C-alpha cells in the first residue's frame, strides 16, 4: 500500500483510531444518563420521588464539575483524556 494513502486524513481527522480512557468514558456516560433522566423527569405524566430528583441533580452537577476540573488539569499539565492505539 502506498505510504501517502496510509497516512491520509479524512475531513481533518487522523487516520489512526483514538480511544477514550476509562475515566473519560465513565464521566461522560454518567453525565449523559443523569441528564437523560433529568429530561424525562420534565416530561408531563412522569412522577419521580423528590429524593431521586435531588440525587440526580447532585450526581449530574458533581460529574459536570469533575469533567471541568479534570479538563482544566489536562489542559494545564498537558495530559490526555484519550489514548492512541
């Protein structure tokens, strides 16, 4: 195979795979799940217990804050959330 074709970029993305670290995957999936449950809570006809709503709010807020602080840490100390394989 031609070396130039093997290293080409598609729409500006590198041709090699980029994998998410476990922490990044868990934080993002937690944010998505808790956010989806908070959206479902706002639909008419759904009743969640007040304790569950408070729990979801705190979990969602905590995960977003963790995401922001770890992102700042990675930016300042030049660490990566992703690994190349």
